[in-house]
């Protein structure tokens, strides 16, 4: 396959590469990147109307269905028990406006409110999540001390009682989480929040607002690996631009590559990803 690459040392394949050309007609994982400059004001306050419209447009585009409620009905059944796996990290949490809109769309699909949960931690103590038939995975993108990035694959680490046991080799095998019975086959949608991503950090739980920027975006897909890999490419491009030279994410987020090459969970190779770009294009970085 002309233009394809092989795995580089440390599993960093694909994550800082431009588009890779593949021969043949392989089916690609679709990822939708949508951006809107009016989603944030100059103090980073969210415009709820714009944010919800962004999610609706991303989901309908992802699924090729014009009406957002009809689109959600292809993802969620009225009889489902649905866990919305969010993230509550205090410096960069999942926006509550987004959580509530996801909940509304799930209810629009026919699910009773009492069968929907929104939670990040103590999932195994929550009957909604332990009995869930469907999951929606949503969290902001940021660099991370143990895994290179905190993104969709890592968001499910709270489904285990011993998250630190998954930190070996810089969290190389996070994709195995997706084989756990409480998770396997249940994720209906993945949403990586790229409104103000964190592109650099220097230690555990580190946050400095100077290493965030207004990207005004959401990444949405059915394949968490493809969404994460796309997010990483944006973060890497921002790092290179900010520092004025190639500045690899450290530690390398090789768990995203290994999700494809070791575990077959999804695709990280951008040549296997159909990236659909909607909305504001300035400084898109990808």
C-alpha cells in the first residue's frame, strides 16, 4: 500500500503524521470535526444554543441522517438503560450544557429519564452504569502525565476499582478496558470536547491556563480510537506551533496506536479515517 507506514518505536505511529494514503477500498472510520467561533465568548463562557446546534449537526453528519432526533434513534432504543460517561476534572470538566443536551436527545429517542445516568466516578456503585445497555462517552481533551493524553479511551478507566493498575508502560493497554463486560459493545457515541483543550502539562494533575486555547471544537465519532487519534494530531500541531519546533507529547500516547495494532478496537491511522470538517476553518491545525 503506497504511502502507508509501519509501527515506529514506542508506538508513536500516526499521531503526528499528515494524511496517509492507502490503496484499495478499505472502509474508513468517520470522524466529524465541527467548530464555531461563537460557541465561546472572550471569557470562555459557553453559548449553549451554539454548542447544542454543533452537536446536532455533528451527529446528523456522522450518521447521514438529516433530523437529529431520528439520528439519535438509530443509536439509542427506548428500552435502553444509558450511562453518559462524563469527566469532572475540576480544571477542564465536561460542560454541563453538553451533558444535559445529550440527555435530552436520549430522552427524545424514547428513553425514560430514570434510565439515564450522568457520572464520572464510582461507576461500579451506580446501578445505571452497572446495568447499562448503552453508553455515551464524552470528555474534554487534555495532555496527561501518565498516558500522554486524557481522552476517550482513558475516560473508561473509572469502570475499574484499581485505575492505577492500568498505568503500566504509560497506560499502553487502555483498550483492554473496552473488553470488560460492563463496557464491551455498549458505546453508541464518542464525543471529544475540543473547546479549550490543554496541550501541555508538567506533572500529575498539572493545569496552567496558558497551555489552553480557544479551539471552539467538538470531535464526534463511533470509533473512539479514530476520534482520539484525530484529537492527538490537533494537540501535537498546537504544541509544535506554540513551542516553535517539533515537541512530541510526553509521554507518547501510544495506547491509541496500540488500541488498533494490539487490540483491534478501532483505527488510529489517519489513512483509515474519513475526517469531515464542518464550520469555522481558521487555525484548524489538521
